[in-house]
C-alpha cells in the first residue's frame, strides 16, 4: 500500500480546493494551453453567438423605429453584405496583430507600442467595457432564448441572468482548460444547429415554396403596416446594430499566450475559422429572414426571438428540432460570456502590470487564471444586468461603441507600425489596414451619433472616466516607486531604538513579549498599560515589580475607555522624549481556533491597524497560541 501524505492545508484551503480544484504549479502552464478545437469555443463563442441577435437588432430598427413595414426585409441582405465586408477587413488586421504581437494584449499593446500612452488607455478602457458588456449581453440573450421557448419564465429574467453569470464565473475560476472543455460541446452544437436551420430553411424556401411567417396579432399587423420612407439615418442605425456581429473577434488577438505552441499560427488559424463561421452564418440567416419575414419590436411585446420564429417556421412548429435550436442558442449565448472571461482578466493583468489598474489584477490564482479579474468581471456584469433589466436590445447601444473604438485604435496602431518598419509587402498591408481603420472609425462615429440617445452616451462617458481612474492609479504607483527608490545619499543620523511592550495584565503571554523585547537589545525598553482606575494601576504596578524588577512599567488611567486612542497618544508622548527614535511596539496576542476567536476582543487588531500609518514605527505581534 502506498504511503499516504498528510494534508497540511487549512480548512479554508481544503474547501477552496474542492470547489475550484487543487493549485496548479507554474511549471504546468504549458500543459494547460488550449488546442485549436477547444480554443475556438473559448475565444470565438462571443463572435459566433452574435448571429443569434444581430439580425434581430436590424429588424428592430427598421420595424419599430423607422416604421418602414415590409421594406425592412429588402434591406437585410445589403446590410449583411456590408457587415461581412467589414468583418473581412477587421479580421485581416487582427491576423497581422497576432503575428506582430504573439504575447497577447491585442489593441492595447498595439496602441501602447505605436501610438503612445493615451491611445492605449482609450483602447484598454474600450475593450474592458466591451468584455463586461459581452457577459451582460450574451447571458441576457441566452435567457431571452429560454424565455422564448418557455414564456412563463419571463418574470424571472434578471434572476436567471445573475444565476448564469455566477455559474460561468465559477467555471472559469477552475481554470481555462477545464472551462474550455466544458463549453466546447454547446458551441459546436450551436454551429451545427444553426447550419441545419439555414440549409433546411433555404432548401424549403427555394425548393418547397415555404412562405413567410403568418402574422395575425395586433402588434404584428401594426409593424407590417408601416409605410414611412427609409432615411439614411435609420439605414445607418440599422447597419450599426447589425455590426454588433463583429463583437468578440478581437478576443483571439488578446489571448494568444493561451494557445498551444506555435501560439501565433494556432491563434491565426482559429481567427480565420471563426471569421468563416461567423460570416457565412450571419449572411445565411439574413437571407433566410428576408424570405420568412420574422418580426421583432423594441418594447418586447413580441416575446419570441427572431431565431425562434425562424426555427418554428422552418421546422413546422415547436417540435424537437425547434427546441434543439433554442437550447443550442441558449447554450452558446450563455457560454459566449466565456470569451470575456478568457480575455478580460488577461487584458486587465497587462494593464495592471503597466501600473494603470490595481496590482491585484496582475496576480494569478491557484488554477493559473487571473482570479481577481474573473471575479471583478462577474460582479460588473451582474450590476449591468440588474440596471437594464436583462433586456438585450437595451444593452446593445452600449456594446458597439467600445468595440469599434478598439478596432479603430488597433488598426491605426498597426498602420503606424507597418509604415515605420516597412517590412515585406508593407505597402499592401498598410493600405488595407488604413482602409479598415477609417471604416471602423466611421462605424464608431455612426453608432455614437445615431444611438446617442438610446444609451450610446453611456460608454462615451464611462470610457473617459476609466481613463481618469487609470491615470489616478498610475500616479499613485509612480509616487510609491519614487519614494522607495534607492539613491546614494548622506547617511541618515543615528536613531535610537525604543521598544514599547503593551501590557493588559501579568500573564504568560506578557512574559514572552518582554523576553522578546529584551532580545532586541533596545536603547530604551518600557512596558505600557492602559488601566481603568488608580486602584487598578497600583495593583498592576505591585504585581509587575515582582515579575519584572528591571523593566519600567508606565500605567495611564483612561476615564473614557478608548483603549486604541489612548495607546497611540501615550506612544506619541513617550516617543517625543527623544527625536531620533525608531519605535517597536510589541503586542502579546492570544490566538485560539476559529470557533472561539470571536470570544476575545480584537483590540490588538485595532491597535495594529492604527499604528500601520505611523512613521518610523514597527509593530510586532507575539502570538500566544491556545489549542
């Protein structure tokens, strides 16, 4: 029988190990990289899942806002073609980024390297906002798919969203490889079910004369009866809504280090596969929607999603194929949030290493993931879902601004790099990258302009606010580095060492504290006690003289029972007797089990917290462990 090893971890550490898994050593990092088949659902699920709501968002603009009636369906395919062309341009740029910057970081690193500090901060803020919205929009979209299949769940929309955000957060805390393996089957199921819906639907339309969806409700008839002329404003608004299909394509460039070696080649191939799936699916759905004419309104009176309406019409009712499509859609949308969980923590760690975010975000947890970033993302997305009631089209206007701002800065940075380095075929690459930058800039400005009152003003305010926070954090870290910098200087004047032992009563713990203080061989040693009365002071002095005849005891009566404040006041007074002291405060502290520690007052903790901010002061605890 093999010998058993004793688990020396604390109870909390063992519980944590059961929940999120045992710690993984740094040397195991290479074994936890992602294969392409797993990397596709991890990094591409966000982009692929946008096909579930992008066409719907176009129809909402045409039918509800523009009120153009049946003319809405004539414009679906032209907009889809424009979005696919835009997709090809942006993907080409990010493919170059992957090979130029194989260490990840995406548009933030590109901007930092080629455009400078503030463009990189704008890009970083835009991408972080995008990832938070990715979680909120994806989960809200997934819940909408379930509500479309089971209308009775509508009142629980927000609660369901929060529950699924918690589930995805928990799964990602267990590690990238584990979450990727968990999320791969639903992603591939969605791809297959979407391909089946498009192929079967187009076959039935063109070879079996499948007609448009019959609409008999009052809301549906009102939407179809719209007769307004389509203006350029609403066409651009619909295009900017459909362009959310591009969200998430930057994720692969941000997460290159997570791929198996060779990282850049595997990431590039995954990006191209994602683009093919996304482009063909979005275009195919738009052609199918043009023929079958599903409806959707802005107020949510029509509960069924466009995808649900298409599936019901293509498969001839709410049968097994309809429910497979709905559950696959639900799965991909919920798990599309995983893209953000793969990239938000990684990007925030890069920004934190540059001292623009708290350093805690740069630390990896037990499972080789950036746990603090994962938790921060889950909390931020939950707040958004609650604030907007879990409604997808309420969140979409916020979504596109950050996405296309990041696209524009990334491509501008790559354009500058190509011109600066003049590598092979740089002129052709620079031309396409420049066109891409101008195109995505135009889309970003269009989104802000035509959707400003719909909520696009929020990221337009949030992103500059985040940049202000970045600079505030950076100034703090710069100030700390300057203060701690080692420089050649005049040797400081000699300082005397003054040790103060805090005393409550004469006991075994105080004996240990005094012996430790004497071992420091200080220039001055004094015991200090705060008492409640003169009688208590006299009794303590008598007992103290018997136990420690060579150590002076200073007792001070506190009439107002404010122990912490009185200790600090007395230390200030005693320290003021000599100007060049370094003060060590020794605190005997009883430590019991977690079950009984609360039975003891925490005065030592309060005193340590206050002394932490006192200059030239060292605080030492002498733990008296009581089993």
